[in-house]
């Protein structure tokens, strides 16, 4: 195998942490949808997720003020809607209406979930110590929902500059159980 130097500005595409999600927030009764791929699991029980939301994003103020959101996990079927949500600001557009997404009330948080998404994670912000410096919010997943009819969700993974990979073939390998 021959290695070549790789541009540092493209490292993101090599380490992309997980599926692109649609983060929903709501402030003063106005819901918003933000495409996001900078997130990671921090712990399993309780389920803690770190996510990056820049203070330049419209969702930032709602998340910081209300301390609640929903992480909606779309499948590849929603690829166009996901990209469209990422290309416009909620300051100017009601993304639910514009992109044909169906809001459904959260059971625990006062933020709508997206009906068309494979899974929905209702979250509360539990740590904001890294928000000012890095835009990192630590979220506690307080309720999780998954479409029982979808067996293998084909999720989207952002590779940078408009390129995406779709999760594909699954492998089952031996593993120690804890």
C-alpha cells in the first residue's frame, strides 16, 4: 500500500462520526430543523451525546435557551430533504413546511420530532461548559423512538463538500459480551 499526503482540510471526511441527523429545536413556539453531522456518543447509560452547534446557526439560540432538542435520524430516502435543510436558514424559512416534513409532538421535550425519520431521540442539554469555546452541547437522551418496520436503516454520512456515503453492507463478527 502506498500512502500519499492528505489535505488537512479534508480530514473531516475520514473521521466523520456518524449519520447526518436533523436536529430540531423550538423557541417561542417556532420550530426549526438543522442538518447536522458533528455528534458522538459519550456514554451508554445514561445515553449522553455531544453535538456541535455553531453560534452562527439559527438553532444555537433555541438550544442554549430552552436546553432541549430532538435528534432525528433520517434514512437515505430523505437525502434531498436533509441537504435542503442544510442549505437554508430557519431564520427565513419554515423548513417543516418547505421540505414536506411532518412535525409530531415530543413526549418528554417541547420540541417536535420528524415523523419521516427512522429514529427520534428526545434530548435535554445537561452540560454547556464547552459551548462558548467549541460549540459543544452535551445532551442526555431522555426518550428514544425507532420505526419498528425498518429493519436495516440506510443512513447518510457526510464526506464533505456535498458528498455523502450511504451506510451499506453489515458484518457480524465475534465479540466479547459484557
